[in-house]
C-alpha cells in the first residue's frame, strides 16, 4: 500500500522500540508457539515475540515495512529467525498458528474485514488484538471506515476474553488526531 511504503521510507523509525501493550500479556497465557503477526509493520511486536522464544511469521502489505524488520533486529544485535513477507491480508488463507497478533491493522481493512479476520483467526488458540474504533470523528485526511465496538465483540464472539481495554491515543500517521482504541487478549 503506497501510503505505508511512503511512511516507512520517509521516517527512520515509525513505531516505538517496545512491543504493543497487549503483547506482554501473551507469555503468561501461552509460553511458546507459532505466531502470525498480521500487519507486522517494521517488526516491533515480532522482535519482542522472537526474543521470548516464539516462532514468528510476519505479514504486511508494505514492502518498505518488511525491509525495515531486518534493521530493527540488526539494531538489537540479532538476525530475524522468523519468516517475513509482503502480502495483502484480504487475500490470505487461514494457517496453522497458535497465536494471531492483529495489532493496528483491522481498522485499515475494508469490505469483508470481519469475515476475513474470523477466517484467519479460526485455527488460533490466542488472539492479541488492537484496533481503532468509532467514537471520535475522523479527519478528511483519513480513509478508514472505523469498526464499532459491537463489530469487535462479534469478531471475538465465542472466545474467552482475558483482557479488554479501551482508551484514546494520539495518532502516528496524523499526530494531531486522536483515536478511540480497543485492546483485546482472548483465548479459545
């Protein structure tokens, strides 16, 4: 996706060094396993998960983001062990993963996202999820069609919710915008 390639090319580092706030809640729930990091970006969550001993596969639509993964690992003195590649998430098939990390990608998907995400997550035992949701009006700069909280609850219907939280956070792409955000850790 052009906007994300431009973002990664224009900025030395897009995301913070530490993992997303929900990621540190995974090890107490499941100590090891195969992870699919959906929309992995430059690998901030993948790096953390690999450092904890998980077998990580990362997928992102941006080639520039995938190229940045090696830089993140190199900066920390290690080589990535996982498999990282470019693919449109809406074209993915479900795989054999224990954990699905879907961190900040869901709100960027459009028509058919609920069904596609349910299909990808159906074989997983753990879901670590974060998305912007409705609640704060968007700027005309933003192309997203934000999900409702009810859509997210439909996405995790039948899962055991271990953690759920909502708060307002500043944007990264547009720092002058704020986003109503939901985090979920759920198990089957």
